[in-house]
C-alpha cells in the first residue's frame, strides 16, 4: 500500500500534535472536513491512526509495519549503500588483514586486475588460512576469498527489501553493490540497513 502525500502529511501532523480533531486537521491542511474524510478512513482502517470520540485522532504505533513495508519497497539500495572496501587479488593476506581491521569492516571485496569484482573475504576467511600458513606475507588474499557468482551481488536500483532477503540467505554481513555487472560501487550491510530504518522511525516514518 502506498500512502498519498496528503495522507503522509496527516500522519506527521497527528504524531506531533495528538490528539487532534478532524476540524483542526482540515484547518491545518486548508481543506474541508468532507475532503479529509476519505483520507482519515484509509488511515484508521489500516490502523495507522486511532480515533477516539469527542477527543480526536492519535498516531497508532501498531500500524508501523505499514510504513515499514512502504519504506523497504520504496527505497533503493543506492540510497542506503556505504563505501566499499576492496583490495586487489594479489594483495598479501597480511596486508588484507591489516586493511580489514583498520577500515573496521566485516569483510573485504577482492578485485581482479581488470578491477572487476572477483570475491569476498571476511576476517574468519583470512584467519583460517593465515593460521595454517606462516608465509602469509607472500600468500595472496585470493587464496582465502570466496568467489562471488553473479547472483550474489546487488544493483543500486534494487529495492531495500531485496537486499535484506539476500543478506539473510548469505553468511556475510556485507553484500557488494555492482553497477553494469562489473563495477563495484558500494556495499550494503545489516548494520547500515538497521541504522537507516531507525533514523526513519525516529522521524515518524518515510519522508
């Protein structure tokens, strides 16, 4: 369900000034109560608003899944993605591990000589190989990475819901965002998505 601009404005006003009567809402929106009636009916039926006789309208927090669904389907990956941290496939295991911890990320993306995304390596992937090999200054990170098939990356135009579903299906907390199937342009992770949703919730829902 997609809310109209006026319905979103009604929710914003009610949340800030609850309880508020339909007459007061109509005055704020500069419309008649009759014109407002249909919008209020939609918002109360979907439980985004609660009406109390002789008191007015209240914002119903139990209706938040409605705006959350709109948010997840109305937001693109490109709006939430962060900066990717990548290394060349010939980078040593040691240098890759240092970069991972200095950048404070959960995994690195590994690029080939043509700068095309080849794989991904987490701290666990690196340590698993380094602990069994003393020559980790010479071994390339490619020996520890997991190759990334084409269906395991996201496009900036993908919806946020698609990203969440993909993250749940993978062991990594990060997923690469790739443009034109070759160019690494970002990363998206669980923490970034949760932060984005929390910021929207504090403002009362989608803009």
